[in-house]
C-alpha cells in the first residue's frame, strides 16, 4: 500500500471518529424520542460500515 493510500485511510478514519463523537453528543442532548431512534440507527449503520471497511484491510 502506498503512502498516499495510507493517508486516505487515515483521513477516512479521522472523519469517522469525528462523526461518531458528534453523533453521540447529539443523541445525549435530545429529548425527541423519534429523532433519538433515528440517530441510533444511523450510528449502528455507520459502525457496521466501519467494520466492513476494516474487514477489507
């Protein structure tokens, strides 16, 4: 794997970490049950995609 490809992977993982942190913080602040369930589903889907990505590596 080239250094440029490794930078792309590092960039992707950094964005995913940022996204997941803000998703969790947002869920903690919500009072709306429907929106909380939607964000929980989005979080689960994102975690599944990350696991698939790691499986490809």
